[in-house]
C-alpha cells in the first residue's frame, strides 16, 4: 500500500489528480494534499510519501524549490504542470514522469503504472538487501537475476567471477551457473570472510571448494569443478594463510 501526496496551489489541480487515483484504491493507503511549497515541504517531511504529484509553478515558489528543501528524497515525483518548457529541468531532478495539464486520463494511467512498477522493483531490491544482511541466520544468499530472486545455500558456491557490472556464480550440487545483477565488490563485502577470499581482480573463491594449488610464474588454484583460477601475487599469501599451508 502506497502513500500519495498531491501538491498544487489550485484546488482543481489537486481534485483532478485525486479523481484519476480512484481506480487505484486497492494499492493506495493514504492521499494527502498541500497548496504551497511551504506546506508541501512540511507534508512530505511528516507523511514520508511514496509518490508525490507536484505542481511546478506555485504562489510561493516552484516544485523544484520544494525538492531542494525536503529533508529526505525517498519518494517518486510526477511533475504536473500547464507548461511544457520545464521538461528538461524535470529530467534533471530525476522525475519519474511529467504530466501536462489538462491531464489526459490515459497519460495519467501510463505514468502511474510506470511509478508503481519502479516502486515494486525498489521493494524487491530492499528485501534482498535485508535478507543478505542477515543471511548467516539462514545459511543462504539472495541472488538477483533479471526476472527473479534465487536463494541458494552459501556452501554450494564454488566461486564467483566479475562480468562487468555483473557477477557470474558457479555452484556445485547440480545448480546451474547464474549471472547476477550486482558487481563483485558487493559479494566480497557480504560473503563470510572465513570461507571466501578474493584471489584476483576478477574472482572470489570458496576455500572449502579448492581442490589443489599449482605453482608457477602465475599461481593457479584448481577448484572442485576443475576450473583453474589465477591468483594475483599480492593475494597469494592471504590465500595460503586461509588454507593453512606453506609453499
């Protein structure tokens, strides 16, 4: 359920937005409104809305002034205005969308659905973050794929490798490889330090899945699945320390 704020210095403007929101009563918890920049700032700081429908030109300032005064910007903004010359500035303020008065019902529906989808994505992202911050309680980790979240046992991870801004995970126990929507640094920070170590710029390994170590000009660890992973020179000693070996 979402909290909505409507900020417009004209009653008719606020009323039209309320009218268009009626069809979404099943997902809206509360609708509140304000008629100025000053009252709008107070409303947002108190209500902490999820979505703000914001007029641009008001008697005591602009919607842009309001956004610069609120304490926290943890909400989606849909600008509503009679003038189309503010579009570029609205984009710079990361507006979720931009509606021209008089509001076209189809355009409103399109904008609101877009905002709802972005909020749902944010909720999924936050829930995964919360899970991963407490994954030691579950012995699993949440991995965000393009179309779903997979929860996998931490001990099934053999290694993970950098793939640009993504990470590729290799597993045992007949679990297929996964390309995950976070970079390697994220997983370096959250995977258990007593089990995982970064052995190069591109790879983090599970030391419990190391099969052997091959000496050479470029040292290599051979993982349980047969994959050979190079070990950078500066990470060799920390790896040996974790494996409790001397070479």
